[in-house]
């Protein structure tokens, strides 16, 4: 048990170090990271499409998106991203921006309803919904800058998570004898 826990902790530490390095790359080179992500998605879509075409050829079904049709669509999307990698980097923040706007409009309605019920919390909800709507508008009309900011934030969060994970693994490692006796 102790040997297994040590092995798992070392894997956790090593993977956390890899995530820290990846986070540093996302923070320091967000544009390059987005291009790599776009090409990776392209390769995955084309690979998935080829697989679905092959499987769809052998398993014929008469549905709208059977393996063959889905495979063809996947390949076309992969080629679109290959020829226009910026398309993916524009679609993601615009979709997030639309989601923020739709979600915040719903919360604005709730805040206004709470105001009519004379609830004091309405103003906080109203301000937060307006801020969320503003974020959505910024992402919608400035998607590239928004995605770069999101990429950097993901990098920062990956670094923070990994550092916490390393500290936890070291704390567990320090108490491995106690844990070993507890689980036996």
C-alpha cells in the first residue's frame, strides 16, 4: 500500500510540474498556444472523421448523422480549421460572449423582479448581471483579445492548481506512514 501511494504521489507531482510548464507557456505565449490548440483540434477532427467514415462504411444506417455523414462533417470542419485557424479562436470567445449575455439578461430580469418585491439584494444582482453582460459584449466584439485573456487566465489557474497539488502531495508523502497504518 505504501509503495503504491508513493508511486501515485510521484506521478501527481510530475504531472503537476508538466501542468505548471504548460501554464507558463499559456501565460507567456497565448497566441502561439491558441494556434497549437487550433491545429490539434484540426488533427483530432480529421482523424475522427476518417475513423467515422471507415466505420460508417461498414455499419450502414439511415440516420441523418450516421458514421459516414458525421465523419464527412468532421473532416470538413477539420479542413476549415486547418485553412482558417483563426476561425476557431473567433468562434470560442464569441460563443462564450453570447452565453454571458443570455445568462446575464436572465439574471437582470430576476434582479428587477426582486426589486419589485422590495428585496435589498436586488442591487447586487443587478450590478453583477450588468458586469457579466459587459464581459459578454467585450468577448463578442473583441474575440481575439478576449480569448488571449482567457488563455492567460487558464494558464494562471493551471499554475495555481499545480502548485497546490504539489504541496498537497508533499504533505501526504510526509504523513504516508500514518496513512498506511490507517488503511490497513
